[in-house]
C-alpha cells in the first residue's frame, strides 16, 4: 500500500518513479498531455463500469454511453506507459480521500462501491422495519424538528425599515437554525414552519424567529401509505412520477426519496421498502465519517454523477453507525418526529 499517496495535482518526481518502474524510452509527458490522458481515462472508467453496473438499460433514462473500442488504450505508444501508471495511481488515491465525496474504503472501484452501498442499505432496511409503526388520524399533524444552517430554509428573515418606517428590504439570520414543522396528515389544511435562530452554543437567539404558513405540497403520510411496499414496484413508481427529469433519472429519484425520509420514519414497512428500492439504483455509494447538520457523526449514503463519479452532486444521507437510525443529511439534522393534535404545539401524542 502506498503510505504517502500523491494528489493528482502534485508534480511528478522522476527519480521516485524510476525506482518503481522501468525507465521509459522518453521523458514523462508534459503537464497538459498528462491532464488530457487522465480525463480520458476517468471518462473511460466511469462510462463503462457504470453501464455494466446498471444492468439492463432503463429506456426512460438517457441512452447508455457508447463503448469505446478497448484497443484504443492498448495502442498508446510505449512512451505513454509511465504517464498512464501515474494517472491510474492518482485515480485510485482520489477514491480513498476524505473531502470531496468522502472516503469509500473500497479503492474507488465502482462495483465494490455499489456492493458496499447495497449491503449497508439492506442493514438499514432491516433496522427500519423493526421500529414500531405510528398511527395518525386525519385531523392530526406530523411534527418534525430539524437543525442546520439558515441557508437550508432561507430564514428566519425580518423586514428592514428606514427611519420613517418604510420597508427597504429583508435581513436573513446567518447561522444555525432550528426548524419546527407541522404537516397535516390529510393534506387538506395548511401546515406551519417555525424557524428559530441559534447562537454558536445552540441557544435560541431572541427576536430571530419566523413563522411561515405551508401550503400542502410535500407528500402527506396518507399519500406515502398508498405507495407500494414492494421495492421493485416502488422504484418503478418513483421513476414514473411527474417531475422526474429523465436525463438525470437516478439522481432525481435519490433526491425525491430524501425529501420524504423524515415522515417515512413513521411507516416502518414503507421506510424499509424505500431503502431497498434505492439499493437498486446505480451510482449510490457509501461515505465514511460524515456529519449531519447538527454535527453528529455517522455513516453516509450519496449519489455520484453517472459520467463523473469523482464528483458528488447531491446531499448525503447520514445514519448512526451503530443503530443505523436516520439522522438527516449533511446539511440538515432530523432531531424529532412525532404526531401532534394541534398545529404549533409540541406535545407528543405518539412517536416511533
């Protein structure tokens, strides 16, 4: 194992490479040619391995990438051998780094990454199915309490007035925020979101609050209960829903599932089916050592771009590494979910 991995943007030490490989017939490539070769190789890897992972092409999604003849890499002249070895090493190291996309622990191999994600999602599904179900009446509300940066909710905000009392704009609180939401079970009434600014120590900040009326829009518990609990049927339904962008089908489905995970925790059978459906998506991978919006450490799941696997394009779901409880995302922490009788009240009627 290389104990001193070199980043892809670091200069190459010819002396060090000479000790590892036979001396090439010509000097190493110029930096611009090195970069072109690396980009070509990364595109080759992602386009072929991702297509193989996905199995039978989904006719609703974008057509699978055209396979390039494998001979094209074989025909690279001998002087490129050294540069190719350097590029492959850099790609492998990139897959193990924390930071952009996190570390997977499987060396950046797409097949191994997918297997790891499937195994984790199966364990998460088992844990989710084992939690007690929560019954809610149509006249009740689903209460959720979350925390994260103010940019996640765009508030709390307050009006700014001049010396004459005329409104001149708005000012948004900058810092962490606690969000409390009351979503109607039936979806036939408006909900409520209450935002509270938090100090660096986590205490509520005086006068940094905002109440926002929420029109029905997010899928209600009743709508979630009506969805199939067979993973294949559920995935088919998620893919065919209106609003799904066909050119980025997998990414859109992943994002849509993330939007309902908070309330899905109240429905164990459906919640487990969601995770098993996600396990059937290509390009979903594990991220080690990630934190949720409240700073709690856990293990994560994310989606990476089909053609550029080294770049994470969506948020990361975070789970407790021991209990596999859903903690939220890397931008928003889910702190509580319960059923309440009244909007604006925090008295718990029932909870998982």
